[in-house]
């Protein structure tokens, strides 16, 4: 509808309207920063000119394999250059990138392959067995495997499949990119553990990914030429979209496959890393590293951390090492972080403990977001900003998913009321800062990975002796949380040993999802029979 | 058209799609930076909470006056807080902001009022006579005047009109904003001197303004909490959109109505200004300031400069003062700057003169732009990157205007070939950096203001003794360029004195547009009779 009195000739045209996409950043970087180093892995360094060529070749090779716009191309890779190249190479032929968590069990991987209708999967040699096992479990057409060998890390090519370098060598570095026809087109499909047993496929659009890069660069005050270290897995919310952001800044990504303190310290010192993102557990690992694993550096490293509030000890220890820490918050459904605990300059004068308490909050919305609030779970009205009244975090903004793939029911539920319902419980302080008081009730976060308690419960329920069960998070110094199973036995059944129970789950689930603690007791229930997980969490916490 | 195999439920909804608009930055700033100072003018300081309230009241008061979405609200104001408030207050009631150059003559102002169908105009008391004279010239319905008094600058209220503070006091600070229904809706209408006599109305959209703010913040490496000084007039391309950007960064704008070296130095020192934009002439004014007009400061001031390449002497002098200078390039049609002379870190080691030569180029595209190139004027193909072959700068990106208001013919010409044709002549260097070699051929830039030579020529032609004329730029140390008129007299006519000619133009044109030099001679022409301005420029240059 026309807004002004006369809009003749004021339509969109190819000069003034270009679908937003982070692919534009790579095209620009080849022009603006052609000789700057874009990617570092061991002694392999690629300039932006080279990265552009490699990504273009990947897209060209995929198209030659018959990949059409809208097709899904998966990866089963750790943080190695190929997965970053796939972030550009897959969408630039119009396809949708599906990065699969390498820690998943074969059954779940098979589910994802089938649900996503993945046509091709790039598999790191280490994860070939998982991919092969998953494919063996499939009824539908499996994806074709392209193997990504990493001999430097001890994973040489198996020889069974086309190897990644050979594959992209077949591509044309002058291949014409298929930029999105519409910025609402999907760029990625990320499967996330929800409260239901099967993972849901979060569909992200080019527009949101582009705006994530712009808002993050602005608010994290990155500046040009950052030296970024991959700690957040690129298969996790596309590494919070940082890979897509780097070309806009002429930044360098250093890949860290080995997530030990020693490797991280070595990278920070050798590459003068300026920025990374990671769960607080990563900071704790660095703080508690053995002297021989440390490496000296004298610059500031900017860290954004998410998944759990960093403890005062973590902040203190990290700052002593030379890290500047900020907590952020988000979900796979929001492309990663959408709130940030921006530090006003006057916090610097607060007593340390008070400042740490401020920093333990998830803060305020990023500039690419429209409105993030905490609302009463019944009335859906904003809770008072009193730091006490709890409500659910709800999110509106352009970095929110299109919805769940092939799941309009879950999509409608998530967007009920006109905002994305995070399921996370929080309070809002008088200064507007949000603080999470309770995790989304059924999710356990272990080592930065989401575990659906319902999925674990479903597996436990398949044990012949189990009558009823509930799985909650047990606080854990190393992992943040681990799954703790409470079980009611069937009448007359003999209690299996905890080891038996754990072995039973291990046969069906990825290792990190298996309970680390098993407790037999009657489960507390409401008058309507609903299990009171809140009570169980108190017990698990007191263990 | 669906991209993926199944897109059921993946549509846009109010949670995941919000029209892009810089108004969102102000809404966020009230939440994130409520107590930070947003605006400083003399001893008047407004926090973001206050700025948000004042802008909302302005929008509310305009709506109560009958302003509807799509209506045009004009300003005739220098750099004072009211014009910045209008940048938010006008669009937040759905209206379109039309900031008029205060240096224009009454006839042109009348033309703009009528062409824009302006309903209301905010007029600084100093410019009341111009507004009144313009309104007296109008045949159509004139805009209603709201007077913006500035007693601190010696311009108290006339008492004839509603005063701005009284006007916004009638507004409701809880007024519900009318955010754009579509991000393609117009946010501003800026009249620019083109090659034709009458100014053209450049229609800018909310989407482009938002993306300008994000791209500028990212690439200028601004960081949070900048202290910005208004030097570029806010009536000029909306001050390069910097006013819209500041709330995203919690930045402070200091208003500088008095553009003397003394006032600028005083503001830099008192407010610890970190950023401003302005033509090289401003830097020259500061470099050449008298000792008593200077004020000491010991921080770095980041300056982007446009309109002409800064000379080596300018860069050297500015750097000695503590300024970090970067040249940018753009047009009103592109919301301001769309290329930037990004300084790679290795320029720091170049010999000074070589570094200055690099910095005299307009550089490469900003990250919100898609493609800026130099193309051959005939073949429309990119020129070789040899630093020698000239062509026209053509621009594609999301910070490009919708088009010219009520001028589909000029719009179609500007976008012919699928990119915006800048009319500026440039070469492209091997490193991709663009260097302008010739100004858009008919435009004279004097003191940062565009002067249409055709407009001046049309006025000269109205003199009874003038047969033919051409106006070109004459290089000028103080103003950059001044208009130089070449005249052929009518047969038998007596040559008027240059003073006569200048007085004739002054009766019709703003003072800055009047020729400073008048030369009588036969005009050089091509075989087809076209005047060879190129030859005249050589003569003017040699004067």
C-alpha cells in the first residue's frame, strides 16, 4: 500500500534492494581484504581470496552433484576449516546447511538425515563410523558421504569416499553464486533437543543471519581485523553466526579441534587471539589448567559466554588471565545470543562482588532485536522490574527462526502470543537487565550441550524394571550439569544396579546424554499426578 | 515460492519479522541506556529516557495536528536538538521527514514546500524570514510553521507562532508509535541539487537508514558510548544517518550551531568528542585556527571526511592535532557514505607522502552495500583495475534511495542498467580502491554544498545581455570550489560589469550559488554545438 501521496517509480529494483545475506560479507571481503588471512588451521593459512575461491568451488561442486536450491547439505564435523567453508559454500549454491552435532548417537543422526532429507553430508573421518551406522539405520534415501580427512589430527582419509579436497577441486572458482531469491529463504537447519524426545529442526533465514552479524559486531565492539578462535562448535547454532560475521571485519578464524586447555592457550598466544565465545566451563578449564599447559600472552581476549551464568570465581579467574568476559543469552531458535550483559562504565567502580553479581545476569537485547521481555506465564503481561517476580523470557526480533521444519504444531506453540516463547524463566531488574532464575524446566545442559530429559526418560522407560522415572539436572563442577535419574520400579521388580541402568541408556543414547546418577525412590507428584521436578532438582542439588 | 521441500508454518510472523527501522534503536536505548546522556546543547543535557519522551511527544503532537502516515513534515533548522528530535519524532508517527537546507533561497524553499506537500515545518527563529518569504511565494497550501526558538544563540521566539517546546508539551509521552508497516516505507525526503535546475526529492526508506547505522558502526569501529559532534548539517543526507545510529551505541550527540574553529575546539575539549564527520574544509579551518581559538585536548578524535579528497597538508595537519582521518564517499541518493578508505595496518609503515596518496582515495564499499564499481561509460562493464582507466561509479546496495519523488523519469535514468549511476568519474586501483578523478561534471561543491551549474546558468540566461553561458567550478582555497561564469554576450549588447551579473543572480539564488568570477569569451564547443566544460575548467583552474 502506498504510504506517500505519490509513489510512482519508487519501487524496489536491483540497485536499491538486495536480499540480506551474510554471503555478501564474503564477496566484499574478497574485494576489500583479499590478502588478509581468513582461516588458520595448523600451518594452513588461507587468505580471503583463497577462502572465497574454496567456498565457491564447494558450491560449484555441490551444484554439479545435483544439489538444487532448497536442498539440504549436512555436515558431521568438528571445528575444522571445512565446516566453516560449508557455511558459505552450501548457501551460495542456494542449498540449506545442516550442521549435525558430532556427539549425537547414530539413531538420532539417522533421524536427522531422514527428516532433513539430506542429499549430501560432509563427514570428518573421525565420525565416519557414526555416519555409516546412521545410514545403515535409515529406511529412506541416505545422503551421499563426502569424507573430510584430517590427517594432521590423526584422522587420515579412509579411501572409501570422495575426499573433501578432491571434491572441491572439481568445482569452478568462477561459479556464479545463487544468492537468495528472498532474504526469508533458509540458510540453515539446526536440530536442537527440545522438551520432546526427537530433536526439532530450527530453520534460520538469510536475513536473520545477516542481522546477527551486524548486531554482534556493533555491540561486541569488535573493530576491524579481530583474531577469532573457534570454541563454540560450528555445529551449535552455526557457532553463534560468528563465522558469517568475520569477513565483514576482515577477521581471522583460528580453528581449534582439540579443546584442551593446552591447545587453547597455545592458540591464544601464537595467533594473538582477540575474541572467542564459549560456555563458562571453557573458562573454568583455562583457569584450572596445569602450569605446563599454559602459555603466556599479554593482550586482552574478549570472551562472550553463554549457557550458564559465570560464577564470581570464574569471572575473577578469567579476568586475572587477561580475559574480558560478558555473558550473553540465546537459543538455537534465535541464531545464538540475543541478549548481552552490556557493562556500563560505572560498574568498574563497584566492589568486586557486586560487579560479579551484575555480570551474572543475561542483560538486555542486542541491537538487531526488537523486544525481549519477561512476561507472566498466565497473563502474558511483562512482569514488574523488581528483580523478584518470575516470568518467561519472550523474544521478538529479526534474529528469530522461521519455525521448526515440518512441525507447524510446535512452530505455532513457540510463537503463540506473537513472540517466541523461550521456555526460560527469569526476573527483570529495575535497570531492565534480565536474570535467568531457572533453566527451561526439562533441559539439562552438560558441557554446553542440551539434553532433553524427556528423551532420556523415554529410554529409561524402555527398561523392563522401570515403572516411572524423571530425569533432572544435577549440578556438576566439570560439566555444569549432568543427568540425574529418579526411578520408581515396577511392582515386584528387582532393582537393577545403577551401572545396569546406565548401560541400558548407553545402548540407545549418545554418551553425554546418559544419566551419571541413578536414584530409586517414589516420585513427588501434584494432586493431578504431574511429577514435581522442582522437588527432584532440590534433591539432586543436595547430593 | 517455497525454497525447501516443505515450508508449512515457516511464514513471517510478528515474532520473527519486524520491519527494519532506526526508530528501534531509540526504543532500545531507552531500555538499555536510560540514564546515559543522549543530547548536549549548551547546558541542556537530555538522557535517553528524556530524549525518548521528547521525541514521542513530538510525534504525538504532530499526530494531534492531523499528521497522518505518509505526510511530509519539514524542518528549516541548523544543527540544534530539535532537528535531531525530528529525526525520530516525525517518522514515529508514520510521517516523512524533509530537512531543508537553511542556506537555500526563498524561491527554492517554496518549490520544496509545494513539491513535498509539506504539512508542517519546524523553523528555527533565525530562518523565519526565509520561511515566511517562501510561503508568500506559494500558490498551493503552505505548511504550518512551528517555531523553534534558540534564545541561547541569540534567536528568541518571535511570538508569532506556536513555539517548539510548547508544541511538544502538548504531546503524550506514552503515545503509541506508528512503526513502519513496511521497511520500504519512506523515512525521509531530501532535496538535492542535481544537474537540472530544480532540486530533486530523494526518497529514503526505513530499511536503508537502519542498515546505514549498522554498517557505519561496524566499519567505523565506533564501539559503545561515542561522543559525537554535529558538524555535517543534519539537513544534509540526514547528517549521514549518524543521528539515527547514536542510540544503538548509547552515544552522546553534542550540537554545534556555531561552526567556528573556536566553538568546535571548545566542544572537542569540553565534551571529549570522539567522532565527527565533515568536509575537508572543516579540518582546514581547525588546522589554520588562531592560537586563541584553540583548546587543548589529549584524546584521539575520529573524523570521516567527504566531498573532496583531503590534501596531504590537511591529513598531516589534522593528524598533528590528534585527529584520525578517513575519507568516505557517497551521495544524498545513498544516505551519505557508502565507500570508505579503510586503512590496512600496513599503510602505517609507508612513507608519509605515499600514505597520504592512499588516503586521498574514496576506497571500498561499506558492509551494508552489495557492489560498488567503476564502469566504462559506454560498455557499462567494469573498468580494469589499473588506476588509469576512467569510468562512472555505479552503486548497488540496500542504502540506495527508493527514487526521486514525483519524478519517475529521473528515477528510471538514475537506475538504468540495474545500478545507481552516481555521475562521478573515477578510476579503480589494483587493490580495488576507488579514486574519484573528476566531479560529476556539472556540480560545483562550495563549502560542502552542491551547486547545480545549470541552475546558475538558467539565472544568468535571464539577464537581458546574456546570449550563452556556462558555469564551472573554480578551485578556491577557502571554499574548495566557487562558481565561475563564462558568458557570451548578445550581439550589440554592452558588457555588464561582473558586479552587475553577480547582483542579478543574487536576486534569484542563495548567496553561495552566485558566481564569484565572471569572464566574457566565446565558449568552446564540440562539432555538435555542445559546450566543452572541460576546456572551461582548465581556464578557471589557471586563473
